[in-house]
């Protein structure tokens, strides 16, 4: 009887490990929301404008800018922040690789959301190199 039980446990252990790890294997994006220097999770947005569409656009722009500031602060020494150029919205959008919506609510004139913003590492590095920043 003891042999059977040990064989059963030997078979069950890998199965239990697979059950525990299965969500991370099948849903890698959910477990990787902020696993690099270039990903910023849970960026809060609260924007108001003339209508819901304009408020959402305004909120998305603000979230991308806020997230870029976080990424640049991760990559650069504090003393170099003043050397950063003023970037246009198009410059910022060119650096963004994806935006994921965690949650969002809106009214006729307001947009509230929590977003994950990811940046293209090569594009960010090129920006810093072009400005001779560390």
C-alpha cells in the first residue's frame, strides 16, 4: 500500500505544479503587465472635455505622457532630466508600442481609466541617444 501511495504522490506533484503554473503559461500578458523598464502599469486617467470622445483622447494623451516620464526617470539619472527635450504628442505616440485598458468609465464629458502603457525599447533608446543622454 505504501508503494502505491508514493507512486500516486510522484504523479500528482507535477500535475499540481502544472495547475499552479497554468495561468502564467496560458496568459503570459496578464502576468507581465509591468515586467520591464519600458512598461508602466496602472496609469490613472481622469480627463474632462467637451464630450466623451474628446475626454478619452485627452486622457490617453495624458496617460502616455505620464508613463513616458516614469520610463525616462527609470532610465536616466535625476541630473539629466532638465536636458530632456519637449516632445510633441506625435513624438510620444511614436515611442508607444501598446496601451491596455484595465478599467474605464465615462460620462458625457469625463473619462476615468486605469491603463497599462508599454514603450518600444529601441525607440526610447534612440530618443536618448539622439539627445546625448545616458
